[in-house]
C-alpha cells in the first residue's frame, strides 16, 4: 500500500533545496573555470590561500553547501524510491539491481563526462563517483534496519578522523588510489586523484536515507509542520559549528589559526570535518524549511522559484550539462583569458537562464520516455 | 493510518536512545584514547630539541647543514613539504651552533642567517631579493626576519625566514617558509604570507623538549 506521501507525488521542498544548491554549485564551477583566483582543496591545504581577499574567499565558501546537500538528498531520494518500488510490487532483487546499475552509470559519467570537464584524469574520484559507490554499497546495505544505518552513519561522521589506513601501502599505485578513495583525498600522484572519499560521504547519504524513511510515513498535509523543527535543527547545527571552531580541536581537521573571520570559516571539506558538516547540513535544513514555506504559499512553480524547482527535479542532467555549458571549450584546451568577479557573475546568470530552458525541455522529454531516461 | 510529526515507523524511542548511547560511547572512547595525540590530521615532529605539527599530507625530511649533522649539538634541519601541480608549501627549521660557524663571522643572528644562505648557495639554491630585517618574538626569544625569493623555472618563489638565538639550547635557530598557492598566479600579498609564517612559527617549540635541551 502506498504511503500518504507517495500518493501525493514529488516533495517540492526537496526539489527546492536541491535546485538551490545546484545553482550555487554552478557558480563555484563557473568561477573555477574562468576566474584567475579561486579557492579550493580546503583540508588538503591546511592553510587558506593568502591571495584570497574576503570577497573571493566568500565566493568559494558559499559553495560548501552543495556537496553535502546533494549527497544527503540522494539518500532521501533513494529511500523514497525504494519504498515506492516496494509498494508497487518490485522484488528486492530488482531494486538492488536497479540501484547497482545507477551506481555504475554514475561512475561511468564521472569518468567520461565529469573528469574531462575539469581537465582531470579519467580515474578522478569526485562527488558523482562517491555517490555511485555509495549507491552500490547501499543496494545491499539498505536491508539493515534504519536505526542501524543511523548508528553507522553517525559513528562514521563523528569518528572517521581517527581512521587509520596506514596498513595500506601509500607507495604502491593501487594502495595510494585505494586510500584516496576510501578516506584520504589528495592530488599528489596523477592520475590517482580523489576529492570525495567514500568515508565519510556514504554516512551523509545514510543520514539522508534515515530522513527519507522518516518522511515516507508522513501525511502530506502535515508536512508544513516540519518547517519549525527543520529551521531549529539548522540553527542549532550552525551554533554548534561555531562552538566546534571556537574549541579548535575535535571536529575540525583544519585548525583555526587566528580569530580572523576567514580563519574561522576555513574548514576542511576534503575530507569533510564535523565542523564542515554542521555548517553545511545546518544550512541545508534552513533551505528545506524555506522550501516548505514556499510550497505552503503555493509558489513552487512561479518565477525564480519555479526555475529552482525545475533544476531540483533533474539534478543529474543539470550537473552534466552545466559543466560543459560553462566550460565552453574542448577538453585539454586551457582557458584563453580570465574574467573578473562581475563578468563571471554575468556568465553564471546567463548560463542559468540557458540551463533553465534546457532542464525544462529535458523534463518534458523524460516524461515522454520515462523508462529510457530513468537513470538520468 | 495517517502519521503525524510525533510518530513515525522509522524507529522507536528505545531504538533512538540505544542509537545515541552507542554513538556516544564509540565517540567518547575514541576521544579518550586519542586525548594525547596531535591535532587530528596532523603529525607531530619531535626531535633535536624541537617540536611542531604538520599535516599528514606533507613529507618530512631531516638533513644536515653543510656537512655537520644533523645532530642536536652542531647543525641540521627538519623540513616539511607539500607539492602538487599547483601548490608548493615548504617550511622548516634549521639550527646551527656557534662552534661550527666560521670564525670570520660575528656570531649574531644576522651572521647566522648569512651563513645559512651561504651554505644553501653552495648546495645550489639561489637566494635573491632579501629584504630589510623586521622583528618579532617567539617562544620567549627575539626574532629578526626577512623576505626572500628563490628563482625556479622563470618564477621567483616567495619566502620568509626568521632567526633567533635560543639561550636554553645555545644555538641559532632559523625558521623559513616558501609558499606558492598557484604556479600560474604566483602573486601573493606579503601580509598573507607573513601571517602564515607567524602562525607556523608560533606552533614551533624550540626548547624544553624532553631531555635533549
């Protein structure tokens, strides 16, 4: 039997939060492609780039919300999708196979479409690959009770900083790559590059899975009641973030060198520290609450909000398309000139309009050929 | 049956309590076990009467100084380095005892630094653009420091080095940093580099480490 929430169709507030961070992510990528100075590799680099002034630092910092929200909501979607398939009569084996296929497809996309867009080697292990591997693990792991998945996820997030992989040789290519993929992101030995190790990102998906299962039993009409708890969780997470940064020990991975605001905000994304996840998942909770507010006011399909929801409904298509749209040039071709901040903002805005048109068009095509395009 | 905000089938209150206790126990246990460790993600170097932390991604090497050492009682260096396609970050501490410095040099921090650059030059590394001295303090010592450049592949890599005399161990200590965030855009504001050098310098303990002092 379908749950009330499944009968009601898509959850617009989820689409809104996902669409919003996709837009922010596009900003991060367009600035990385075209601006001369762009921050990055926070955590791999223990010290923030001294060349970044406040504006440029913040231009990068805002993008931190993207990956955690993207991965968390992948877990939410997976949970809802599995429940949906079970209720319509799919067998466990069919569901497992479907998830594995999707995971493998993501790995293929990372290699063939994402890595070349960033001028990175085909073995690069980015966020799409991390989601792909996490999905494959979840294809089996999902059979565990939700409470067990929550325990494992929280234990990973709160303890992964003590994970010791020194028993895997770092001087052998296979060992180096394995350690990069499992937990130690890095860029030192081409082509064995990785930025989004499975640990702890799979745990973020696990939290999303738990939230998705929580949502599953919810009455659609009562969804707006989640607004306040979500907003409170978001604010509490951000307060905790400042507490962790102030303590400057456990949960940081990158120390706060001084009381300069930039040092407070320079946090480890690679791998994600507790401070990083508190800030970003806290922000995501606020975005979800905002999405519920917009949904309650019936503005999910209007103007800018409508565009954001459109992006959120076709995230993988948006991801693959925006990289090449903003990159403009062929793989391996270096940037011919650099843009300043305002020009880059202009390019970002124009690109979003084009992406809106493309995503809306793709959505219609997908509705027409749902089986053929089910994985994208 | 419709479910509201107060009740879902995800987990019972009992499961939630067990979840929190399990997670708390594992995390608390790890915090207790690792309570004496360096900051997470960092490695602590302790040796030759020195101690400082560096990130696990950096490689560390001890070496001699112009054929002396590395021994605590003559001269040597401990350096850490990170390098990838875009970024170079290298810093380290060098020490030299008066007794191994040439007699024609005045045994002052300035001359110790001159001596170091001479040794480095013999080793094949050119040092250019040495600035005027500035002053600061570290670990209770007065420090003089200056900026410099290291020419490499048509670029000049910026660096900062400071020198002081550590009365407790009777040696001149020099702490340097060379840093490039992006080899395609090597312009680094001096203040940013100086702040970075200060932060790393303040993390260094130059005396009072075990019995070596």
